[in-house]
């Protein structure tokens, strides 16, 4: 893991544990460095404006004084990739390519960027299995810890949880598996991905906002009603749009997929879609989501 990756991980970990002083040895174990290096990271954070308080003594440690600015949004897949790339000695971009796209939808830093070692380990193995077309075997505690064999097709992320979409060799159907419920995972034999299952997986995951990176780009125009909401809307779209304050219109170029519709849904009565073609896409998105809930 790179120097900056470790500093980021330390910063978000301290932010998630602001109710206590985090021991230096605990941070050293988390970052897999020496306590001396942890002290250097703390100095770097201080120099960059993140005030880290130190308490000496047996109950001492480091504590982030101020909560991170809630306007600062860091996608979970970035933090996860930083960790996995360090463990696997891979480039960040290569690791990101193998992980799910995670929308920046109101994902505040406060407590949201800590990824457990368990999830990192499981996701690393599944990511390898998908790349190498390997079946996996694991215990799944929803089924009383039963050991099951699965052909993995896609990792995805929704409702703050990572899931695997895979083909159950026992049930002979595509199923959803909660990463948190998986234990004792290992790679087994090779398999050839089924094209129809790959297509079915992609179609099903569109409901959750998992997209193909080749999606077309659209221009989205939103009418907002309150000047105070304008900056919030811009933040949701990662400051990529432009504001027409006179006419109260926000314009942004974005991919034609579920991500912008999820944002619009979250904003509900704060905005109105101006483009008729985008309105039709949004209505279809809502219909698909309702149909999925009814299923």
C-alpha cells in the first residue's frame, strides 16, 4: 500500500473512531507499519490541516479533533481499492477496474469509509475468482453455515453493502450473496462463464445502479426551487455541472444510467427534470425499481 493510501486509511479510521483515543499500536497493526511510521503519518496530517490530538499514557493515543467536512465525498470503492491494491501489489487503476462502481450518493466521510478486514479478504478472493474464472467454496451463515459452491459473476454494491451475484451449483440459479455473511472462502476448480447468465446478471444489476462503463452521455437539466439547495445539488453531482442562478437551472453531463436517477430520487421535491427524454428514462427507472421490489 502506498504512503498516501495509508495516510488516507488512517485519517478515515480516526474519523470513524472520534469517540475515543486510538492507540498507536492499533493504527500500526491496521496500516501494517511501525509505530514510528504512524507518528510520521500523524505529522503529515497535521501539516495538511487535519488536527490530530495526542494523549500520552497507558490510555493514550490519537484522536481526530474535528469531524471531516461532510462535503468531502470519498467513494467506498476507492478506499477498498487502495487497500486491496496494496495487499496484492497491483496498481490502483487495475484494482478499481475489477471492483464495482459505487455511486457518490450522499456518501459522507463520517464513519462510512471504514472497510473491515473480513470484507477486504473476501472481496479480494472473489475478485480473483472472477478474473480467473474460478469457482469458489464458502460457508454462508444465512444457511446455518452451510458450505456452498458458486460460480461468481459480479461484485456489486447497494444500500451500503457489498454483494456477490453468482450461480449456485446446488440450486442451479443465480443468487445474491451478502459479503458479510461469507466465511472460509477459497478458490476451487475452473469454469467457463455462461453467456446467458452474464447477460442476465447485467440486466438484473441495472436495477441497483451497476453500470456498463460504455453507457452514453446525456445532458441533464434540473430546475431547482431554493437557492440553498443549489450547492447541495452540485455536490451530489461532484461539482461537474453549471448553475444558472437567474433561471435556477442546474445543467450537468452525466452517464445515461441509474446513478443520476438515484440522485434525482434522493432529491425528490427539491428538483424538477426539464428534459423530456430524461424524464422518460427516469420513469422507466422507477418502473423497473418497483417491479424489482414486487418480485
